[in-house]
C-alpha cells in the first residue's frame, strides 16, 4: 500500500465524516435533550418528558443491539456503499425532526426519528471498523482515527454551540438549523460510497464463500472462545454503564435547578466535551499505538470517574462553574474513548473477523444503553419524589459504577502483565 493511496483514503474519510458531523451534532443527547425538555414542556407529564430525555441520551447506544444484523447484511457487499446509504438515512431523519410539531404526538415522532437515525449509525460504526482495519496498517490506525475524530468532534462542537445559541435567540429557529445542517451533511454521506477499499474484491469473495452466518449465538461465542476479550468486555460494560447513566439526570438537573441558559447547558453536555477532543485525542492515540488496550483503559477510565465526580460536587455544592470544569474533564475522557472504542477490540482479534469482535462490542454497548439511561433518570425521579432537590445526589450511582469499572481495568491489566490473563 503506497503512502499516496493511504493519504487519498484519509482525505476522503475526512471529507465525509466532517460533513456528517453537522447533522450528527444535532442528534447528540445533550442537544436533542435540551430541545425535548424545553420544546415539549407542558405537553406531557414531567416524568414522561424526563423519560424521553433518557431515551434520547441512550439512543446512540441501545440502537447498537442489532449490530449483528449489520454484519450479516453487509457480508459480500460493498462496505463503503452501505455506510453511505445508512449515512443518507441519518441525514433524512435529521431533516424530518425539523418538521416535528411541539405536541405529544410530535414528541413520539421525534423520538422515533432519533431512534431510526441511531440504529443506522450503529450499522455505520460496525461496518466502518472493518473498512479502517483493511485500509490502514496497525501502526498508524490510532493516528488516523485520531485525525478523523479531531475534525469531526471540532465541527460537532461548533454545530452544537450554534444550536444552543439558536435556541436562546429564538427557539423555533432551530428548525432551520436542522434543515440546513441535514442538507449539507448529505454531500458527505453520498461521497463516502466512492471510497476505495484495499483488496475490495478479495474480501467480498471471502465473505461470500464463508459458511458462517452472523447471529446472536455466533457473536457471543466469541466471548466464550476468547476469555481475555470477555474480561475486557466485562470491564467495558461496567465502566460504560456508569458513563451512560449520568447524562440524562445531568441534563434534567441543569434545566430544573440551575440558572444556566440553553446555550450554557449545551456547552456543558456537548459543545465543550467535543471541543476538547482535538486537543487531547493525539495523546491518547500515542498511548494506544504503543500499548495494549488493557493498559490504555487502566489509565483512561479514571478520566470518566473524575468527570462524573466533578459533576457530583457541582450539584451537591450548587457551584455552577464546576459544571464547566466537569465538562472539560469529560471532554478529555471522551477523546480517549473515541480511540479505544473504535480500535480496542483489535488487540484480541488475531486471525478472526474484526467485524465479529466489533459486533460483540457494539451489541453489549446496546445492552447497557437500553437500561443505563433509564436507570439513571429513574433514580433521579425516585430521589425527587422523596424530596424535591434530592436529585442532586443522583450522580453518585453512576460515579460508583464507573469507579468499579476503572478498578477492573487496573486488575486485569496487572493480570496481563503477569501472564495470568487468559
């Protein structure tokens, strides 16, 4: 593979993912959650409204439950074209949200469009992992992912802040923002179908000749056959459950108990964290390129624990500037998460199919995305029923769970270093 070919593919990737960043920013839980909380207030009961916020924050994750279907549907077919088609659907879902009315039925339509978009995005992530593994050698894969994440996250941050500013200026004007961003992102979505994939025909023939079929049973056999990967997934499941649990109650608390305006809320939950990715992702990429994923996670996981603890302090002490500190730390943490989540499973693949391993990872992410945000908002609601204002303690639950995940990564990494990891 020549350097010019690699550079050409990277440029094509950058164009597509930076274009798609605009519409995907508007589908982020921190943005759409603010839209739901403010746009539909008074149309449904508060508990149902908060439940929809939890569904919105969990949508990027529980939609991953059907990732094994994407493995099956993409077998023997052009991966770039499928990714392109799914990206186009995401854009049309964003476009559809702009026409939703602020009624109870409109809320149902919005949530459905969001779920459809996120189901398609789960397919994109599953299939994209295979493209990246084929197109980019191991020694530069982390750097390529970091470069793509840097550009996409920076533009998503700008788009999210634009959404917050628009909501503060004139709430109804957000519809034009969704229309313009969705139409612009369509260019990147369509362009991706022309990406060249290394050894394209060879891989398609191998997949067509394969007698193995994608299924839940096959995917979870991977965990049984690779115990080290199973331990990695256990640690990720616990760490990720805490991470997915805190955003919904944080969004609700910021809206109900602080004097922060809509743009400041979006800055804390979305714009600042995404803006930090370009500045921190390079360091995380170098850490992963030179080390095993267990070593990487044994360091990286504590970023999430520290961020959630800072949010806890901000709520308990009623110190609004601490929310911005927490957002800063959270941004540093998710910059490493971008690298680890997309590439971490490759340290366990060996000669097996990387899509099978990624499908396991994505599916388990879907499982925790199905219950964690609902558990987080449920815990918040329960504390509020005991006494209004007790919701400020709700983040203690995700903080505890995330800390346990970090401890597991440290433990299993020590097992690996001593040769006891099986």
